[in-house]
C-alpha cells in the first residue's frame, strides 16, 4: 500500500541508506525550492487581477496532483457524494472534514487549503462556529474555513474574522440548504431573489470574508456582486467575470455520468479507469499477467 512507506518499494527505494552533508558551494542549492504557500492576504490582493484557480481535493494524492496548478484547494463537503455516496452534504461530520482536510494539507505545499464547515457546525451561534472553526484549523493546518449563507450569517462571519479565523463565504445556490430550497436549481430568476443574493454577498464581504463563492446564479447577478464587493469572487455556475473559478474535481475529470450544466469535462477518467481495470481483469483471467517482468525469479 502507498501509505506504508516503509514497506512499499516504490516510494522510498531511491533514497540512499546513509546520508552525507555536501557543503560545497557548487551544490549549495541543488534543487529548486518549492513555492511558498499562498496566504489569505495574497488571495485578497488578487481582486481584479489574474483569475484565481480553485478545485476540490479530498486526499493526499489528489492534493499532490492539483497543487502545482491551483491557487486554492477546497476540501469541500461535496465529499459527501464524491467519497461517501451520500445523497447530499447534510450528512457530513466534523470528523470527516478534519480527516480529509489534514490529508489535503499534507499533500500540498503551494495552494491555500480551505475547509468547508459542515452543516450544523456553525449555524447555532457565533460561539459554536468559533469552537468548530478553531478545531478544524488546528487539526488540519488549513488556511481558512468556508461557510454557506448570507445576511443571517454575517454576524457569525464577523465574529470569526475578528478572532483570527479567515472565512470564505458562499452565496447563491447553497447545497447545505437543499432541504429548504427543494433542489439544486439556478437561483436569482426573480427580481426579489436576485436582489437578496446581491445583498447577501455584500453583507458577507462587509463582515470580513476574504473571498466569496457564488454558485448557480444568473450571470448578471455574479457580475454585479463582483463589481460591488472588495474581496475576490469565485464562480461556479456564475460568470467568467468572477475573480476566479472553482469546480468539483471529479466532475471536471469525468468521473460521473451526470454533471451540472456549468461543468466542463476536461477528461473522461471514468472511461480511462474502467478500461484499465478491464484490461487487468482480462489478463488475470487469461494468465497473461503477471509476466516475467513482474515476477521475482528464483
């Protein structure tokens, strides 16, 4: 198994059994140093600049693959459906988010890691939100937490940010409210709802959020919000005019047959994996695997 480094010959076999320190000037810096991890203040400074790139990540290996190309990695409560096969995000626990958040931090060195606060962990009171947010940051090493909600949640966001907890907001389509919303349809079709979403975003920004995810809204709403708030906006089913974009990684890689309209499939990984597994199964059944190349002769 890859997690058992001591017993897995691939991960560590290239390391020498003894190490010596070479102090010669010609090898003072033999390899490039990794980029410093992106910080919350630097993310704020990207408002109106080069678009921010964010994808979801849930495991060490996934983080390792995404990290060089992303500004932020979101440990999303979308792991409910992607990892655990749950019908929606309401069933996600603090323990799930803490474990996956810590894994993503361990697997990355450049991107800022943001952890979703699960449903029920922050809505009760600002004090409840602080206790759980502090726990997530301590146990994961993440840069910030993300919460869903607008004006009602603004006092909680302000409470957290004033106490040293960086917060990313999330307005528009808020999946944790699926039981109230009745589904995942586009938000802001009526003038009243559109105005409410804009007001929510402004309130969240004024409360101190360093960035706001805008999900599943009419493009005109996303453009208006982006122009009104001082912090970067991250679109998902919103607008290319947002200050950045986010997608669920498994959606954009083609791991699922059905995806929302706003997803672009950049690869058919479901087909790639299925094809590889079929080839393996066929070779095992025909005894053409393993070959002498995979056998220890003796």
